[in-house]
C-alpha cells in the first residue's frame, strides 16, 4: 500500500484549518524532524496550543491519532531536508556554472570507484556473449540503456535494450550461459531488477551490473561496475548521477572496442561511410550518428 504523503495533506487542508490548527501546521512544516520526534507536550508548546488541539489536528490531517501522525511525519522526513527546507545561497543566479560544476563532480566521484580489472572483465564477458540484453528503467537508466545499446551495436555486437519489467522477466527466463544481462540502476534497490537478475542467473546467464557498490543489486553481479554520485541540495536541476553512469558506459564501450582494434575500426569505418553517403558528405570530425 502506498504511504500517504502527510506533508501534502497538511498543505492541502491548510486553508480549512482553524487558527489554532494552523499554528500546529506551521510548527510541523517549519521543522518536520522535531515534530516527528517530539512528545505531544513538546509539540503543543512549540506551536503555542493545547494538547487537545494536537489530537484534534491529527484527526483533521487524516491520521488515526497523534502516534499515526508522528509516524507519517517521520516517513515524510526520511526523504531529506533538501526537499523540505529553503536553501539560501543565490543558486538561481549562478546555476549555469553550478550545473557544469556538479557534472564535473559527478564524473570525478564515479571515476574514483573505477577499476581497470573490472572493466576488462566486463568487456570480456560482453565480447563472448551470444546476445547482450540491457535492462534499465525509471529515469536515467531508461535513456542510458538505449545509449548503451547504440554504443555496443555500432561495434557489431548483438545487443538489445528493454525497459518493461514484465517483458524483462520473460526474457530473463529464456537466457542461457551464452548470454549476458547488463543491468543499469542508480540506486541498486529496485525490486523488479533484483528479481530479473536472479532469474537470469538461475538459468546460467552472466550479469554485468552498473550500480551503487553497496546495494542489493551489486550482490547479483558476476562483474560489478560500481559508481556512486552524491546529489546536492540544489534540487531544481536534473540529477547529475546520469553523467556518472554515462562515463561508465563510455569507458566500457571503449574497453570493448580496444579488444579487437582492427574489427572495431572496420565497423566504425562502415558507419562513417554509410552516414556520409546518407548525408551527402560530411566533415571528417562529424560524430558517427551521435
């Protein structure tokens, strides 16, 4: 069952609250952590109301009682203060430079976890695979799953990216020891991906997994390509973590290309040839269909 969003419920009901109930709402929204951990007496004192008002507020907010209110406040506070509090610092005036700086930070954070041995082991598995199935869904992993498919396909490897969890379960059941499941996940905790990796391994497929190093999904990896990016308090821009994952993909694709330089060069030459023909010519440095 989906947990009720108590912060939304309080904000949505605010105009219908009495003056004293609004004081409770203000006290809660001003310091969610305190409200979740405080006793009913402490919360009443902070809001400047009676204990009875706290009990009445819990009912009005859609909770069973004060204990239920505190539980929901704790759940809401678990997402972190960066989504609840206002942060000073003039980010809006300098966010162009800030976005660029956070991309650089994401790349360096990811690079710190890289190991040549792991990338070479992953490239070796992919090189020998009858078929490579890329699994990833939800945000960056969907987009970058398609990106990974393109990077490997242009080197002549049999690869397909899928983003539907039910279809991936079905495909995982058809794999064998000749196949590789390549999984992308920022968090490494998505239940469907854990199950899909387990199914594929049950039938002998190897798993190359790009995810957070201490996650449950990482434990399912035959070869783990770890990356980890700490998000910042500037929540209004897209997540920088996808740049860390893209760096993993670029390093992996390059390792794979370097395993067979002559073959890779020929594949890339063919791409350049047919694209130039399609475009009626092209600059020598024009990207290969990127």
